[in-house]
C-alpha cells in the first residue's frame, strides 16, 4: 500500500482527499490511499511519520506551509526562496519539500494573460500571495501588494486611486474575503475603476463566483476562480510523488 495525505488544521472542508480518492477510482490506480491528517500542532507530524511507514508523500495546507520547513531534509529552489512548502515527497525516510501552488497559479493564469496585462495588484500578503508574487517575479510582471496594513512593501486599500487601478490590469485576490461561509464579504477595492482591460483572479474556489468576481464581471473585466489552480497543484503533487529520481 502506498499512502499519501494532507496535513493541516482544521481540515473539515478539504478538497484534496476527495480529489485524489476520485482520481484513483477513475484512473484505476490501485494500492494507493490519500488521507486527511488534521493535526492541532505541527509536532504531531512526528507521530504520523513514525506510525505510517508506508507514507510516500503529503500535501501541506493552512497553517503549516512555513512550519513544515523544519522537518525537511532538503527543499526545491522555489521552497528555499519562498519559505513555504505545500508538497512533501518522502524518499528513504528523507522529506523533500516542493511548492506546487506556484505551478498551479502560473499554469492557470497563462491562458488569460494578454499583452496589455503589464502590472498587477496582489490583494493580501499571506502564503498564497507569496506564491503569486514568486510567479510575477519570474515572469517579470511588476506588482504591488495591497494590505490592511500599509508598509514599505504594501499599499493600503485606501491608496487605490483611479491611476493605480487603470495601470494595474491584473488584480489577484489572495485574501479569504468571500470564501464560504463569509460569502457576503469582498476586498474593499474601487470597482468603479475596473474595466474590460482588467483580468480579476480570485484564488478562492468555493463559491465559484465570489462577490469580488461578480463585481469585477459586472464592469466587463475577465474573471477566473481558484478551481483550476487547485487541480493543477494537486496533479503537480502527484507527478512529483511518482517522478523517478
Ligand atoms: P492567509 O495567509 O490566512 O491570508 C492571506 C492574507 O489575506 C493575509 O495575509 C491578509 O493580508 C489578508 N486577510 C486575511 N484576513 C483578511 C480580512 N479579514 N480582510 C482583509 N484581508 C484579509 O491565507 P492564504 O494561505 O494566503 O490563502 C488565502 C486564500 O487563497 C484562501 O482563501 C485559500 O483558500 C486560497 N488558496 C487557494 C489556492 C488554490 O489552489 N486555489 C491555493 C492556496 C490558497 P494583510 O494582513 O496584508 O491584509
């Protein structure tokens, strides 16, 4: 038996276990299971590793994407640079860290990118924002963080004037505002200055159309949610776990 899983807390609404279980059935992949490990402390990962000898790899979600680094024997260059890991491969007892959110975000965004999408606003400054920022740096797309707390590296929401909005035609929501059950919330940006030149991407996938996306769509902007990113990051994890060294 090959065992895979997800660590995080809480895990009640996890997409990954359902996705992998359905994938294994649909693709007749046998002798493999994917389980949730809902752990209240990252230290409990030690017990899982001791007890589950057939564990070959696991995904990592909120709140452990940074804390898991202390358990890794080595990490990919992306993890080294970002300081966040969401996919671990176990090889001869060694834990090797990867970040598949980066690939998920980049691959899902690419089909929507147009020549006039020259600058981006990244709403929020957490773990998902770090993956988005990594991709923009790699692709040399200048971006500005927008945060509830203004700093040397982030604008405040109040700073978003007409000029800034017109010049930043990619708007990426990495905040949890609008995510079920908080479906009546949205990031406080001036939607009146969004137009059909903009592409608005919400990393949230439940609901499929958040208020942020509904308001952006009403202006004529193109929109996308985080569903495809989620599938791509899961498939990238599966590819990494099955890759021969
Ligand atoms: P996080 O670290 O908890 O939060 C992201 C950032 O959002 C925070 O750093 C904060 O930035 C801002 N924020 C939090 N609460 C807010 C509030 N009440 N009002 C305004 N801003 C707020 O979460 P994360 O891990 O980055 O994930 C963020 C979202 O992305 C989640 O909805 C998650 O489900 C989604 N996600 C989707 C995928 C996918 O594959 N589709 C992958 C990863 C994450 P400031 O303090 O700077 O304002």
